[in-house]
């Protein structure tokens, strides 16, 4: 056996690698002894080393040692992750054994075990773990709930996934992705998704979905998709990016696209860009009074009373009409 008495904390990475090496060569018990020697020196094997040991003992069929390693991890304050559970074919039996001494799994344990169920489409064990999460009061934890949504969606239980999703008070990107990719997607679905993301301010997720829509689902972006993106960027104070997007659109922007940008210009006081946008809207809606009113209000908000008066005078001279429901001045 290797003498580790002279090892220091700087050698921890090397010793973790050595544990892995022993396991790969089939010396599982020696790897376990090395891990124990390391701990005697006050060093802590990382989660990768523990997972390697779990995998090694699982491969030789020593389930009692697998269970012992899980217990040691809990004792050392190391939460098993999804790799820990999927490294062991008897993971769920091990999980039950952890409960027998009266140990309650934490939300971290639950949320790391559920993806293992999702990866092998094991809804039976997934539902069992869901029951445990309800019993110990961690079902409403955002990470547990997100993992549950993901598990049910990947196992084909879309109704259950959607029910959990709809009752969540808080959602993260994992929750959205799990729900999105668990349902059949078409251009209308993406429109609804982009709208929801816009209201939630999820810029990065929307940008990723926009790429996925085209590359994975072969759906060409439509004018409503672009309008949602412009609205999202505007709400996120990325007005310049929104304008750049419009300029690179492969289809002609309509009044909804320009109107979304004009609303953002007023919201964030960008007069210079608002003038450009208003010009495009006048070309599309020469008889509309709403866009002029919005531009006039923007000037007034910025204290440019003379410019506001000019716009109103021009509107009066041209006798423009305000179409009900077409004004972009309602969003703040």
C-alpha cells in the first residue's frame, strides 16, 4: 500500500486521481483503503473520488460496501449527486436503506436522485421519491420541484409535469427547459414561450430557444417571434440590441415589431431612437394618431416641450385619427 503520510493538501488532486486509478485497475478495496488514509490526514476526497468508489464496488457486486460509502458520504457532509446514484445499479435500494436508520434525505439528495430516474425513464422510482419529498416537506423546494417537473416530462407524464409547473411560485431555467422540451412544439408554442419569457425577463433562455427553434425543430422565425424578441430586449434595457435585431430581420418588420421598440424607447427615455422608430411607423400607419401621441409623450417626459408641441401641431395639421387599441403608450 502506498505511504501517504507525507502527503499535503496540495496533493489532494493527485490522491483523488490515484483512487480512480486503483478502481480502474480493479483494486477497489485498495482504493477504499487509500481514501481512508487520506481522511486520517485531514484531507477530504472530493465527490468524484466518492463516485469512483461507488462505481467500483457496484461493478464487483458489493452492494453492502456501496451502502456503506453512501453512509460515509452523509457522515462527511458530502451530498450524493446524480452521478453517485447512476453509478450504482442498486441506487434506489441504497436510498431506502438510508431511510431505515431514521435518516431523512435532504432536498439536495432528492433533487440529485430524481435526474437519475429521468435519465433511465424510471417513473416508478421517480414517483416513490416524489412521495418521500412530500412526506419530509421538501416538495416545494425549487430544486426538488424543478427535478420533479423534469422527471415527469422525460418519462412522458406531461399532465403531471404541467400540474407541478403551474403550481410553482418560483421557476428557474431548469424548470422552463424541462417543461418546454416535454411538449410538442410548433410555431404557436414558441410564440407563447417567447411571450412568457419576455414577461419574466429571461433573455438568455429566449435566445437559446430561438436557436433551438430553428436548428432542432426546423421552424423558421415568424414576425410574431421577432416582435416577442424585440419586446424582451426592450424590457431588459437592451434597446440597441433590439434595434440591431430589427435591422437584420430577413422579413420586413411590421407595426407590432416597431411598436414594441417604440414602447421600450419611451419606457427608457431613448428619444433619438424613438424618432427613427416613429418614422417607420408613420410609413406603415400614416393615418394613426397613437404613434404620434406616444412620441409626443416621450418628448414631454424628457422635458422637450417644444418638440412635443411640434408633434401635436403636425398631428392636428394632418388630422390624424387615433385607432382604438393601436396605441403603444399603455405599457410602462
